[in-house]
């Protein structure tokens, strides 16, 4: 049987977290659902391919030295922080912030 990485589709880890955020932030719900649908179908092999899908996604190195991705949700109203592992085709959802919460940058120290 083929694994997700052999099939070339992204698997979202903690999709339930995104659904919780959609309930908490109703104005982001439709955009989060769209992000989930697009990401599940993606076959990104690198950052360039990811940015072809989400042009405003930013790669950020946090205090631990790890690189994470920041996705704009609802244009510029919310930020989704995720770790994208291209080789294994896994996307780990880590944090979801309003723009104001994101700008405090405290999350960079926590990851």
C-alpha cells in the first residue's frame, strides 16, 4: 500500500486545531477551510512550489533554529504558523493568531 508521501499529497497534522480556530474566529472559517482543501491536494516539493500556491507565505527561522511557514489567512487579518516538511509531505499546524497577536513576536521564542 502506498504512503501519503508516495502519493504526493500533503497530510495536515492537527487539522482539528484548525477547525477549533475556525469556530473561535468565525470570520476566518471559510478561508481556513479553503487553506485545508488546497493544502491537502498539494504536492509541494519545496518553498518555490508552495509559494506558487500561496504567494504571500513566508519562511521564518524561529529562536530554536527551526524554519516554519507563516500563511496569511483572510488577506492580512490572521496568521497560520505551520511546519511544512516537503520530503515527508506533512504539514504540522502550530499556531493561529490575529494580526495583532502575531506582531507581538512572542511565538518565535516558543517554537
